[in-house]
């Protein structure tokens, strides 16, 4: 019995070394887009129908708490930024905050 346990352990270690993940991680399903959106909304604390300003305000509040300068971690910051980006991508007016002021382009008041 111990012989089989050692063989199984060696196989698991080789799998981890070769593929970069444990064998049992391959059995888990990848999160779907809707699951990722749910997790992002939960992290930021916004409703399903939140608009751009609500998402940005919630992100700002979360970042104020998890920023590395305030005792947070880089991974928490990355998770907050990823949640914000994902929720902003889902809005119907994705490019709304990219506005070009045609009057200020190429004109100079010298």
C-alpha cells in the first residue's frame, strides 16, 4: 500500500513540475464569464445594473482600503483593477469615457 502511495506522490510531483499545476486542478472547471462578473460585482459591492460612475466610485473606495501604501497588497490591487476593467467592458457604452475634444486638437492660442 505504501508503495502505491509513493508512486502516486511521485506522479503528482512530476505532473506539477511538467505542467505547472496539480493534477486535481485539471478537474475543476474554469469560471465562466457570468461567474467572473458576479465575483467582480461582489468584490466592488455594486449592483448588476450599476453604471460607469458607480463602478468607478466603488473601485476608488476599494482601492483606498487595499492599496499597498495603506497595508494592502499588490495582488489585492490587481484584483480590484481587474474587476473594474471587467465590469466597465460589460457596459453597453464601452467607449463613452474616450472623448476627443475637436476644438483643442491642433489649435494653439499663442
